[in-house]
């Protein structure tokens, strides 16, 4: 192989690696920039990951299949690993409530509704927004705030037109954690 061919192969390999590294966070960046803000009630847990540090694992009403009115008809079709859309609607209190589970992304949803792409994982629904990483310096303050005010904890997420969600911030009353 000539020096020129080796150089071209090396450059192509480097460019491919760079593209892979950029593509991984690109979906979340796009969702954060273009998505609709949705506020969900939270049910936190406080684990620790050696690689990532402290984080709160968040559960939501929309994480339970039975929270959706049409769940009994849809659930039998949703095997472990199945993808679908969870339709949520903005409630009078500002939080978004589960409306239905759909196999296809609905067209022309009204402004007070959003579709989140979810996946069945051992009976629960995962959206990719379940982990909120906590800076070491704020770990104790956030954990204490969550334990004292669990009923007032909310997350703000962004949802793009394709149903992809990105966690934006944790809010407990007037305190915001990003």
C-alpha cells in the first residue's frame, strides 16, 4: 500500500470515529434545541454508579403501563423491548398526564399533547430520561430536598417531534437543579 493510500485510510478512520462521537449526543442536543417542554411528577431513588457518580433514578406515572387508559388492549402486544409512543396531555396543574399508548407516532397532536417514544423494559416503560446526575457538591442537599418534598418534585423534559425526550432539569418547588 502506498503512503498516499495509507494516509487516506488513516484520515477516513479518524473521520469515522469523530462522526460516531458527535452522533451519540447529537439526538439529545437536537431535542433540547427543538423540543416541547413537558413537566412530569417524579418518584426518585438515590443510587450511585462508580463510573458516573451520584444520580437520582426517576420514576414517573407514565413509566407504568397501567397508568394509560388503553393499556389493557395494548399491553398484550407490547413484549419486552417493544417500542411505542406514550401520549401525554398537559393537566390543569401544569403537569402532563398519561392519555394513551400508540404503535405509530400520531400526526397533528394539539399543543396540549405530546408523544414520547418509549420502550418496554421488564414491565416498565423507559424513555431515556430516568437518570438525573447530581454533582458531588450538591448531592446531600438534593437528596435531602427530594426526600422532604417528594410530592413537589417535577422534571422538565424536552420532547421533539419524533418523540425523543431529553431531561432538562429537576425542579422542587422554586428550587431548580440542572
